[in-house]
């Protein structure tokens, strides 16, 4: 997960609509089911999916009333906390 990408996607959601991101997630998840996708491509798609899902979580926190900065820091804190376990 990369915080700058999550922030960029969160800004996109704010300017447009979360549905675009949800549809992109559905498309990428469908794509990984193809037998024609190489391992390297799966890695890239997986990284993109993690950033999209992270942005959805950050957007949810923003809608609950936190600032983007607070939401991003809280999200990354949860991610790092999970990794440290």
C-alpha cells in the first residue's frame, strides 16, 4: 500500500463518486480470475486493489467526520499495527 496513491484515489472519490472505484475493484477482481494473467501482472493488480480498498476505507472515515489527514494517518496506523503482529 502506498499512502500517496490512497490519497490520490480518495481525492478522486471526493471529486467524483465512490462507485467508479467500486466498479474498478470489481473489474480487477474479475480480471485476476483469468488464466491468461501472468504472476507479475497479478502482483501489480493486487497492489492496485489494496490501494483502492484503502481509499474506500479512508473515504468512509472522512464521511464519519474526520479530516483527510486524520483518516489517512488512522488507516496507516491500523495497517502498520497489523503488520507488526
